[in-house]
C-alpha cells in the first residue's frame, strides 16, 4: 500500500494539511508542520476529503445533544468550503486558527464562507 496516497497529515495546533513528503521533521524525525513546526496527526485521505465535502454539502451529522433548550443544529450547506481548502493548500503557510484561514481566504480571494453551523 502506498501510504503517500492514503495518508494525509493534519496539524493539531494549526490548519496545515499535506502529504507526508511535504511535512517537516523534528530532531526525533517525527513529522511536523513545515511552517510552524507544530504537531501533526495522520488521517485517512479519503475520510479527510469526505469531511470537507460533507460539511460543504450540509450532509454532516452533529453529535447527539442533551442541551435544553435544544439548539438548532440542523446541518446546512457551506458553499466555498472545499474551495477554501483548495486555496489553503496553495498558500505557503499555515494558519494558527481555522477562522484565520477563513478570514485570509476572504481577504485574498474575495470569496466568502459562512461557517455558521
Ligand atoms: Zn503549522
């Protein structure tokens, strides 16, 4: 199995994602974010992509909640979500927070992304 095609690394303290051959390495030869040297976790590439397309399409599910009153957590579509990730993959940097990525996407592309759940 070619792990380069089935694995994607995702930053746990930043928004970076990429193939293992795009990652940096710390002195212990562990993969790290190539920009901020933050930790990364390996994900199944298909599941990672599905998470993005499901959120964009509004076909994701929220965990069961016992909050009262019950919040309106009906999934809604999020146009431009996959476009933002495609844009982020071309940027020579990571973002420290998801909303920094959303705001930069708007600033540099003029595209908006409503992330209201
Ligand atoms: Zn990073």
